[in-house]
C-alpha cells in the first residue's frame, strides 16, 4: 500500500517552493489589480458624489 502514500508534497520537497511561486504570482497580479480597483472607486465617487 505504499502507492497511496504520495501526496501534495511528494515532489521531493518542492511543495514549499511551488507555494512561494504561487504566492508571488498572486502578489504580482493582485497588487496592481487592487490599486486599479481602489483608484476606480475613488474616481467614480468623485464623479457621482459631486
């Protein structure tokens, strides 16, 4: 039953490195996206709020 012991970290310890890459990718996409959303909301509030 050793075939069922493989899991998410069965890549020779590369699970942590891959998680770091995913976090970095999300940060690279998420930070500018969040900035754009905030800027859009601020400008829309100026436009519609007076």
